[in-house]
């Protein structure tokens, strides 16, 4: 997870730093469908959230942008009720397991200057981080007792996509605001992921001696992502 910190802080700087303010910044909901080998092992559709910031260069009618994209997707979960100990009959706890995929990409974008509807094309290069966590909480108050990361692995990720941004709000030009416009952002991305090892639902098996067996899967990690969100445009630099 440490490899995710640097691009995350860079994105935060793009979004909030006055000197490095992203020209476009936004958030979106993600619906992720596993593809090819990944689909053979992961039967669930994933759901998550993404955020990105983009800085545009040039003065042409087709601006070129460079930015960062970060996403977090949950592609499976289990909620179980288990005895706390074989020596303490009648005391049970909640066991929650989640299978997750975090990705971050360097993003290249071609768009237009149109004010009502803006089509765009994306190229993305980065990493996927797949991990499974198990968390134990008490039944009464839901307080955390213990958390374990059962497995984690990285995979390279690259792909392409496109979308449309629909202008839903433009401030009065007399206000002289840094804020330029707000768009409804609809996009689709196809991401090719290299091979990684991961867990799926039901792949952690408890043994009679108290140990566990991890039934890991290994495959490429291709995803088709459909995203719906909002994107804000700022009046610095290009526009």
C-alpha cells in the first residue's frame, strides 16, 4: 500500500494547492466488471469510488491534459458470525471479509473547448493493488477487535477510455470566480491488468487446528469500468 501514498498526495496537491491547482478535478462512482481471465475467477461486479485531477496544456481547439486518477473498488465481501473461542461457548463475534482493488493511473486526455457537451478520450498507465482484509467486531457495539490483511499483490495496469461531460452549472461571468463550470461526467474505461494473486469470496477456509488455508487465484486483472460523477473546471491557465 505504500506505493499508493505518493500518487495520492500528488493528487491531493493538484486538487487543493493554490499553486498546483488542477484545471479539472472531480469524483465519480465506479461500476467495475471483471474481464477475460479475471472474470473466470471473480463472478461479482465491483463497486467503488474514483477521483482525478487534470492539468491542461496548449491553446488549440483540442486541449491536451495530463493528470492523476485514483480508484477504490470492492469486488466481494462476506459477513460471518463465528464463536470467539472454543473454550468460551455462547460468545460469538462478527467476521467481515472484503476483497478490494485500488488502482492509480497517470492519465492523458484529449478533449474539446465546447461549453455544453465535451467529449474526451483517455489513455491510462499505472498499477492495481489487490488485497483482502478480515475484520472482527463484537456483536453488541460493533467495536473493532482485530483486523488482518490476508493477502496483497500488485499488477501493472494500462488502458483507454472515453466519455462525455455535460455542463450542469456555469457561474455568472461577472463574478470573477476561480470556479468556471460544473459538469456531469459519464465515462467508460477498459483497463488491462497484468497477472496478480488474489482471493475471492469463500477462498479462506478454516482448519480444525485453528489455522486457515488460502485458496488463492492467479490471473490477469482486466476490468471494464463505467463511471458516473461530477467534474469541476477552474479558470486558471488555459480557459
